[in-house]
């Protein structure tokens, strides 16, 4: 499985961005996909998850009500819609996939910078 993120950039506080993660390869094996982020000097943290079968979602408390994870199965793409962005959302955002046989896949990351 290969993952390619896009959509990062610079935005003012209160603005919005939409990240995309296009999956290719053995996408049928994906059990769930997530977005993680890592700010400078901090550990990588889980932001949101969407399951392949049910489509159920989970969010970190810090982004609930502001971020929405979704998917387009026809395009093998997962999105992260980020609204009401805050400077503390500044980080490199990574797409992650877990296969049904417990393999882990990561994208290359995309930078999101929120200015105050």
C-alpha cells in the first residue's frame, strides 16, 4: 500500500484546509486509515480514524467539532476537512493505514501552518 498526502499549506487562524490521502496498491487489505500529526519537539499524535467496513470515525478531543475525516471509496482517498484552525494545529500531518494482516503504512507527510 502506498499513501500520498496533499493539501497542506499556510492558513490564518480561523481558516480551513482539506487534506487528501490517496491510497494505491493493495487497498483491499486496508482495515482502517488515520491522520496523525507531529508538531516540532512533540510526539506524533493521532488526530482521526475512519474504518473501512463500517465507516465509523473517531477523533482526538483537541479536534472534535472542528475536523472531519471522510473517504471516497471509488477514489481510494481519505480526506481530513479542518475548520476553525488554530495556531496549535500547526504540524506535519501524516496519513496512516493499517492492513487486516497488521501491516503499517505511512505517507510522506504534508505541512500545515496556521498563523495567528
